[in-house]
C-alpha cells in the first residue's frame, strides 16, 4: 500500500485555495512550482503549501481531497489555521 497526501495550496496574495492529492508530496509541489502542475495552479500561481495531511493509503487521501473540495473557503481556512496559524509555506520544511 502506498501512502498518500492531501494538500492545500494558495498564491502570494492568498486569494485562491487549491486542494489536491498525491503519493509524493514534495515531488508534486515541485511540479506546481515549475508550472507543470494543474492548469488552475499555473493560472493563479498557487505554489504556497499551507496545509497537508498524510494517509497510510492513497485512496484515503483521494477521498479526503474530494471532501475538502466541497467545503466552503472559510471552512478550509479554519482547518488550515488550526495547524498553521501564521499561514507559513510548509514546503520549506518538507
């Protein structure tokens, strides 16, 4: 079984939130930073990692991604601020 991650990215002005799931978090964020990730992240320059969760199985990360995508932006921000109150870029600590 492969581990999985659910993550939330934002842009410099924190005007958008992007939710994704992956098996390799650092590699996937590198892809977003290089501009080769999702069209949305490239368009809005969403490359700042605000939040992530680790799962023992990728399927669970994928389910969580689908759940978070249905949340309101305010709910996502509250979730992020529980573990990252200063909204720091967590990519730097990966």
